[in-house]
C-alpha cells in the first residue's frame, strides 16, 4: 500500500477539502471526459450545455462549505492548487452574469448556476455521502454524457466505478513497487524492526522510488512553506469571517497578547497550549475565509499539523528543516494507514476522521522528531486518535467555523500531550493503533447521519444563529 506524502498533503483552498477541493477537481475531471474521445457520441452531436447536482452531505452543507462556488470554478477549468483566491469572486460573477462557461481548450457551454446547479437533499447517491452528478446535453436537450463522482475526503475524488472497484477489493495486495509497502501499523513496525530504519526513513525510501531525493525535499519544503504562510496570514487577518454567522477572527488578538507576555517575560503555565491554539486557529480562520491552505489530512483539520510544527520549531532545541521533513514523512505514513483502513472524511465517519486523524498524525510526527522509536511513535498516534473516538461533525450553519476552528486548537494540544505521554514510555501499550483505527471505522458506520457533516444534529441545531 503506497499513498504519497503529496497525496496526503495537498495545497488548495478553503473551506473544505471534501466539499470545496473535491468538487472543484471533479468538475475538471468531467471537462476532461467531455473532451475525451473515449465515449460514444451520436453522429454530429456536440455538447451545448452542462449541469451539476450535489447530493448527501454536499447538498446539506454545500452552501456553507462553498461547494457551489467550487463547482463553478472547476467548470471554468480552475484547479484547487492553482486557482488564485483573489480572483475567485470575479470568475464566479462572470459565469453568473453570462450564464456560460469557457474552460481552456473547450468551446463555450451554457451553464446557468441558478438552474443548472442543484443542491438535491432528497436523493442521496448510494456510494458515499459526498456524491455529485455532472451531465452534458446537446442543443436539443438530449443527454450526451453523465458521470457520477464521489469526494471521499482530503480532496480525493473517484468515479462511481472507481469507488465500486475499491470496495470490491477483498484483501490488500502487496505493493511491490516500493520497498516498504506497509498497509497497517503492525506491518510498519515489523518492517522497521527488520530494516533498522525509522518510519520517516522507510517513507522516504518509498517516495524515492517515484522521485529523486532532491525533488522530495523540495516538495516537502513547498508543503511546509504553504502551511507556514497560512499561519502568518492568519496571525494578521482581522474582521468577520464570511458566511453569515458573524464569527470574528481571534488569532491576531490572541497572538498580540502572547507576544506581549513574551516580551515582558511573564510566567504562563499554559504557554504551550496557548501557542499551539493560536497557530491552529490562525490556519483555520484562513481556511474559513477560503484562503490557501494544505489538506492535513483535510481542510477542516488543516490547523493541527502546522500548529505543532511551528510549536516544534519555536520550542524544541535542534528542530530544523530536516526535522520538518521527518515530521511530514512520519505523519503521512500514519495518515495513509488511517485513510486506507478507515476514513478521513467527516461526512463518512464524523470529525474523529478529520481532527482525530490530524492529531494522530501530528503526535506521530512530533514523537519522531523527539527521537522516538517506531513503537513510541505508533503509541503516540494511538493515544491521540483514541481520545477523539466518537467525535461528531456538526458544523453550525454548514460553515467550517464553529466548532471547527477551536476544535483544531484542541486537537493540536491533544497531539502534543499524546507525543509527550508516549515518549515517557517504552512503546509498549494496551491498545494497538490498528485496533483504534478499526474502532474509528466501526464507530463511523454506527454514527447517526445527522452527526456526519449534514448540519442536522448536534451543535448545528442547538446553537441559535444570530
């Protein structure tokens, strides 16, 4: 089993990897299929118009998550890692004005967002909670092409046939293309013991099958650069976040208070918690505003890992660029195991799959940098994930703001605590990480749909919108 570090950490835009980045990418995939010669067209038929419908969680919370905007942007050919956040409003306004899209390499197609983009809350698609359908028609309204896509978390998108193929796999086949193809934590520890390598070293060896060491390091630098830049923007941002809840940004004010304490050398027994919280909140306030973020492993949980890395660089002696690389590689190894065996999608398993996974990845990365053994690193990940089990996804107003922003802050605090606890032991512990991941999967299956990113239960219905 191989999932690249650059599949786990993807640069994109907020507020949601599954509800924004995924649908944007799906729309571009549909355009590619429209232009492809691989489908049967009636003689002389040409695509004149396209439509899109959103289902399940995408329909229930799509407005708050910017899903409709993402679809429009994708149908104009924009990709999450390339779109300019400062131009998005103008692109969308032009489509709404002209009722047409003109993606690069295509003729113009008719597309009126008011009628051709449907939030269908009545008809969920069978494969996944985040389903969407794109359809192309000729000038007479005859359907030419229809495709179903699912946004399965972290910006990953699959077609309905690809999803069925994934579900039909009865057993994991060994990926012989990489030297350390661990699909479970147990396998990871066994391979580490046999090879004498750290988790980061094994992950690096797997990555270097597909790219040079220099390319890998440059890519890791880009990922951390985007994360760090997001923290910096969030620490100076101010005002009310979009969406109608009128939630005010707090990271800048909190940061100024911490800097003042720092300058005056005041005693603060909660120093680590405060710095972790302000860094995480800075990222997720940027995410809520639709700015540039990195899936870690999702946008809704994008603040946990950057916060713990910035904390590490600020407070841990000897933390440097190599430490950041080892952190990201270790975190990606844990994230890949979680995604492969359970889910990182809030619409599928609740927020335990988003912030819980991010905390497990963060704890593992930090333990690695602190010199932890593979067993201590696995223990750190397990502690962090175990204490997020059962966490619901219930965003107020369908926006990635309440409780999401503060939830990232607490996820970062839990991650550091988990790493510290694991480092105090010898790596031997009662609950294996694999058992914890399986428990998260089963808990997600048992969880009521109202608590899985539909905004129909929990805080979403018990907090009065003002």
